[in-house]
C-alpha cells in the first residue's frame, strides 16, 4: 500500500526477488584499509556505504569467495563479510521512493 493504493501485490519472496533488487555482499575492513580494498575490488564496482563495502551481484556465493581471496592475498583481512538479501523495505523504497519510517 502506498498512499491508500495497492502498489504491488504478491507473495513476499516474489516481491523481494522481482522488485527488491539483487543480493549484495557487505564487506567490513579496517577503516584505514577501505580505500585500498575498494581499489582491489574495483571490478565489482563496490561502493562504501556506512563504513562497509557494498557489492551488488546476482551470484553472491561465487563472488564472495573471490572477494575474500583477493583481499587476503593483498594483505587485507575482513572484519565481516556477508550476503545480504533484499528486504520488503527495499521493495517499499523502490516503489515509493521513501523509507517506511518517513512521513508522507
């Protein structure tokens, strides 16, 4: 529902897959290594978001292993590396252009 109208109607997993976008890999390294890590991972077109490198991919399991190997082989250890799937909030943002907590 968006402003009293149905914006999309389907099962949650289908909405997340079709509207929510691709999964992403979130990588956290030491702050002083973030720029170097971005350079090493430039082929994935990652971006720094809230202190983490966010890489959007359709095949996260395959890419996550490669990302980890590239960083370690260049002397960068990760504090965290995880796959993040789209949420229903991501669907809402794509449809409405705003977060669930924002006023109309």
